[in-house]
């Protein structure tokens, strides 16, 4: 199918950045479940006489399916929601809310729980007799090998006569690679927000892409999603070369490196340049790597983005306009922040660039820069801009980098 592909990490970043923009995960889950239910209603004739069995895992993919069950309850002949969870409960707050809602629908939804290795006979009979099955068992977090009861459920579904609708990805398939050891079959796959790479590799039935209300700005904003993705692969053990031109940019970079404890080799030169081993160089002069420039006075976000994009195309290199919105542009990708305090000193900008440089050694460039923009500006809420104590600023930024982070949706 045509269109772009987004990987698990891209979706996780979009979800977190959507929340940062005010569109929380419950809203996204509600929209996702509604879209899945709409897909079922559009594809299944005489749905009012059909038995629908919704299989929900313990994560947010299961939560999407449970929301779909609630929407289908008003239009399907009968709806059964089967939660498959070792604890007997969903593991995320959003999915627990979706489960609690269908549990209270005693008239229109019949709920079942599979919490042990064995699949109860009543659930086996439901799957065997289902007209429609909604697969929300595993989303992007599938890990092989797949043991019981999941392998048993897979076998039951694959041998059933039901029309199977997969939520985002057929359970068992790695959405980024298409690899699997065991998987559920799918007659229809409803990809949420965008198609995933697996659609080019495996048979997922009829694939459709449905929007779930994530703002377009969730991909533009440098936010917590970028930090989550970039820091997930950052080990902290990195060597850096800094060319010190005597500027405050260099002072900020050196101060941050010292506080973070990286292995730094410093040279003197006429140009500010910083490069982590295995990463992308950042420099105030044209050449390879990222070209650092200053933002324009009084320009709005759209104008800053356009200027950065034009400069990137003309120079054939990524461009980062420091200050104002800290706009970054490269081929097809842009990042900026307009929600946190802006940098008002070259010292803090230098620390920001230093963070991007070390993150680029283990993360994709746009996530490395996005994380650096977000985290460096977030710290300004605590220290002020410009900070009264530069030392306190780099200490706070280093602490943000070291802070443990969880996973997104």
C-alpha cells in the first residue's frame, strides 16, 4: 500500500508529544477504539445479528480493543470482551479505565478473563462460534517466544470461521520488521495514525489507515516523546571532541560535558564545533554535519521553519537555528519548541547543542536534536532564562539526562 510508514518508536514519540500538546492517551485510545468499531461496522453486513468477540491484552492495544467493544455494543447482535492478563487486570491506567467501562455494561457486553495458562472452555466456545473477532492482544510490545495462554488463543482464532479485525497490527507480528514465530491471522488490519513497516512484508488482510486525533504538531514539536526515544538508547559512555572558539556556546558545551562526566578532548580553533564519537558533528561553519545558525529577530514559527528548510535545501545539510523556537530542519523532517521558555544566552544554547551531539551517537538525528531542544528548554523553567547560575543550569540538565524514563503507549 502507498503512504508513509511509522515504526513503534515513532508512534511512541507521537503519543507522548500529543499528551504534551494537551491530547492525552485516553483521548487517543477513545478515538482508536471508535475507528476500529467503525471499520467493523463498515465491513460486516448484518452486524446486528452477529456475535462479536473482542480479545484484549493487558496493554493499550487491548485498551483500544475494549473501547471498540463499547462502541460495538450498541450495533452488534452480541458483544463479548475477553481480557487476557496474568493479573486479571490491564496494566495501564488508560486500559484499566476502558475495562472498567465495559465491565459496568452488564446488559450489552459480557466480560470474561483469562489469567492462567489454560483457556476456559467458555472462552474456547466463544471463539469457535464468533462471527467477528477483534484482535487487540498484542500491539507494538510483542516479544517472542509466545507462550500459553496466548499460543492457545492464537490456535483457536486461526482455526475459527470468524472474520478477524486486527487493531494496528496482527498479534504476534513485530510491527517494525514483520518477523514472527506465531501470529494471528487477519482479514482486516486497522492501522492507527499511520501504516507500520510490517504491511510491506506480511499478509495482514485488507489494510486501512485511520486517524486517531493526534495533532500534526505532535511530529513537529520537540517534546517528551523525542526525549523518551533518544534517551532509550543512550548509555552515557561517549567520547567527545570540542573545538573551542572562545564563545559562550563553547563554554556552555564544556560546562555540560564536565557535569555529565563524558570523556572530552578539547582543542582551540576559530569555529565552534562539537562531535561525539559515532555521532553527527555540529558546527557554526558550513561543511558536513549540522550547520548552526542564529534565529531571526521577531520571526514567527512558520517563518523560522521556512527559513531553516530553505537554508537546509540550499546547503544540502541539516540546519539548526538557535534561539527563539530553536528550529531544526533537514530533508523532510523538522523540529521546534514553542511551549517552553526560550534560550536567551549562548551558554545554555551551547549546552543544548552538546546534548544533541552526544545523543546523536546512539539515536537518529531528529530525535537527538528534538530531545536536546525539549530538555534544555524545560530546565529553564527551574533556573530562569538566562539562568542566574550557569553551573546550576548544566547540573539540572545533566540530571534530566540521567533521570529514569518509562515507556509510552
